[in-house]
């Protein structure tokens, strides 16, 4: 009985410690309720796959418009709010900026039974831009958003002034490289284990080269907070579906068909490779070498320009915003606000 009592006491202490750790970080609703965005959040109502849905987005006007628009597409573990500093720099330089939360992510609808594809997300984004009166725009995508931006440019070249990909996923085909497939059910179980600590550990290892700054906490909490809230199950399920989408829908084989001016912006220390944890060690060690992958991608895309950020990781717009924004404005032929 005494042994049982000790075990029960230890279990209670472990649960208490776990609850205390969770309480240190915020939880958010299934559409990121409770997390404030830097600019007004608007809604685009659409019907997709037979269901009424709502896409959240920020539409930030320029104080002195230059007549050009930049569309910002977030990554899987990010949201449009993560572009806060870039939005300010772009709008200050004369651009109208539209930053979109994709269906299934952040403040947008989390649908049941949705078939996620980059083609579908591109179509949703194009419909939003048409409704907003945007006929042509610079399309900038980060991480997963880079894959989406490439698909958008391939599908809607006439509506794409320039394609900008910031440390995009999909610069290698993980399946072809030897990363084993994981079923949606397996991915779902993995997504359910998401906490602030797991998010931070992953980002610290792959995104920031082992160097964490307090500024990153907000974005890690934004991502993890949805897994701690009332919509945890739905968020985790969609996380699994979109992870599978990334694995099964590479765009790398179509880079040669990209027919719009393209800029690749690559943090050189990035080692992001979704699914690498499932691969044999000898294969995993070779994945996510963005310094090499960026050069290969630039060579594959006709006329592409490569902007390298030495010592920067997966999210240079977060890690070194001033450096990133100066390079971005230069690539777009614009001057920063005076």
C-alpha cells in the first residue's frame, strides 16, 4: 500500500507540474481567438468544396501608394501576423499589403472533411484577391507558404508580378530522398503532442541554429496556443492533413516552368526538413541543407535571383527583420520609408 501511495503521489506531482507548465503559456481558440493581430482583421467569405468558409486577412494601405501590392503567405507553423515587421516596412515603402491566413490555419475556418491541396489554397487566395480588387501582385511565401506561392505563380502567372520565396519548403522531395510516409492518423497522434516546449525545441534546432531570442516566444506561443485550447482536436487533425499535403505535393519538379520574375531569399543555417525524424539517421543528416538547396533552386528557375542571409535560419524575417526588409525592398526595386 505504501508503494502504491508513493506512486500515486508521484503521478499527482507529475500532473501538477505538467499543468503548471501549461499555465505558463496562453491557450487560444480554434480560430486563434485571444491572440491579437497588429492590424485590423478582415474576412473574405467563400464557398469551397461545398461549404461556407471564412478567410481572415489583413489589408494594409500605404501612406504614399506606389500602385503595387504585395501578398504575404505564411508557413505551416506561422500565421499572417508573423509578418508584422515586414508589413510595416512594405506599407511604409508604398506598397499595399495583403497578408492572408489560409483556410485551416490561424484565424481562418478550420473545416471538417476538407481536401487540402496547394492548388485549392492557391484558388482560395486568388478568389480573395479578386474580391479585393487586386489583379496583379508580388506574391511572397515563407516556408510552406513558399510552396503555395510557387503553385500560385504556376497557376496564375498573369496575376503574379514577382514570386518571392523565403526559405520555402519543398526545395527537395523528401519522399524521393528516403523519408518514409506517415499516415494521417500517425501524423495526427504526433500533432496532438504539440506543446509550447515541443514547438520551441523544434524551432530552436531547425529554425534558429540553437540560438533563441525572447522575441521568438510570442510566435511559438501563437502556434502552440491553438493546441492548448478548446479546438485542439480540430487543429491537430488539420495539422496532420497539411503535413501530408506538404509531403505528397512537391513543386520542385515544376520549377523550370515558373514564368515570372523570381527571387529566392534563403537563411543559410536553416536545416528544416519535415519528416526527417522518420528517416534513417544517414538520410536525415543530408536533408534540409538550405545553403545548397537554395542554389539548386535558383539554377532551376529561369532567371531567378538568390539572396543569401549568412548566419540566418528558417525565418529571416523574424530573426533579422531589418536585414531581411532591406534586402526585400531592394529586390522589389523600392526604397524604405524616409
